[in-house]
């Protein structure tokens, strides 16, 4: 989890904007990089699945620990990691076709997914105690 948070938090919106500028620069050199027949067709990622804000409190108040609760947090972490890859791919593909809206839509999801994965991990770890 620490490695994921470290990697995810190094992403900056300006990096993706720079990639768009580099793509435009290469395009103006006469390449067909922005040819829609040869470029990527990015698909926006779905909304970020979020746990309720008071999920940690709810879990702490449960008297019985059932295996399905533990599995639910593991699955939530897996979902966040999978979704992170999808959002990252959409960002890079969007930059490759100079789609500024893709950056505005996808970039905030990276932070949301990092937060959600960390919240699920914290609850999951607390269940071991």
C-alpha cells in the first residue's frame, strides 16, 4: 500500500499537460501522431466506487467479525488498483490525442482512488487487532 500511495502521489497534472504539449510539438514536425485512424480511442473510466464516510466507525461498532467483511476490504483495494490502471491509461491515451477534457475528468480520480484504497487498507488492518 505504501508503494502504491508513493507512486500515485507523484503524478501531477502538469506532467500530463506537458505530454499534450510534447504531442502537439511532434505533430507540428509533420508526423501523423494526431491522425484519428492511427491514434488511441480513450474511454473514460467509470466513477470511483466509494465507501461511506463513516465506514471505519461502522466497522468498529460491529460485534461479530465475519470473513466476508475482511474480503470486502480486500476486494475494494483490488478494485481501486484496477481502476487506477484504467484511469492512468485513459490519461495517457487522452494526452496522446491532445484531449484536455480527459485530463480534467481523469486526473482527480487518481487522488480519489488513492484515498479509497488507503481507507480500505486501514480498516482491513484494524480488523487484525
